[in-house]
C-alpha cells in the first residue's frame, strides 16, 4: 500500500516520522486530494525535513501531481 512519509531529523541524530496511507481513505482508480498535518512546534530551523512517497512491494502504480508543502504559523 502506498504511503506518504514525513521525516524530521534533528541535529543530534534522532528522528521522528509520520506516515499517511491514502489507500485506506480514498477510492481506488480516482484522482483524490490528499493531505496531512504535522505539528511543527518541535522542529528547529536547523532540522532536516524529508517528504517522500513509498510504494514498497506493491504491484499497483501510484501517480502524484501538484505536491505542495505549506508552513502555517500562528499570528500572535
């Protein structure tokens, strides 16, 4: 099953990740808007952030288009 993965690697070498499996919530063979939120309050400016799609061991193709990353910051 295809997965969208967000990995945050800290300067000290530790890392955390969040995984979304769109196939669990979206219909097959249809274009679908998919998103997920990640709480960034524990991310520092020197942390490394990686976002990728993983379709390991699947016989089905997954197509993605218009990938967008937004950082939303609260107004104080």
